[in-house]
């Protein structure tokens, strides 16, 4: 049984969801932005979240980020089997 648990954890895929949020009104844009590439681990997904978040902030530019106090929130969700 221990092997099965370890094997399934190692083979689980994670999906990255990102939101652009404003600290002014405490709200995030919906729907979230989903990275189309699944990650092989939670660790890799979290790293991807930070890297994608940096790229999004840079693309929005300093002026827009400052004016609207924008930030990027993200979550890594494991795949579900039905």
C-alpha cells in the first residue's frame, strides 16, 4: 500500500491558476487565468506561479501596477479523476 501512495503522489499533475487582483478594492478579476501546461509536482507548479506572476506584473507595467495597486495571486490545484 505504501508504494501505491508514493507512486500516485509522484505521478499527480498540478494545474496553475492565476488572478490579477487589486489591493484598492480587495477584488480579483474572474475568471482566473489557467496555465495550459500541467506540472509534474506541486513544487514545480508553485515555481511556475511565481515566474508567471513576475511576467504578468512586468507586462502590465509600473504605472498601471502602482495606480491600481495590482498584484498576482495564484493557486496550484491537483488534477482530479472522475
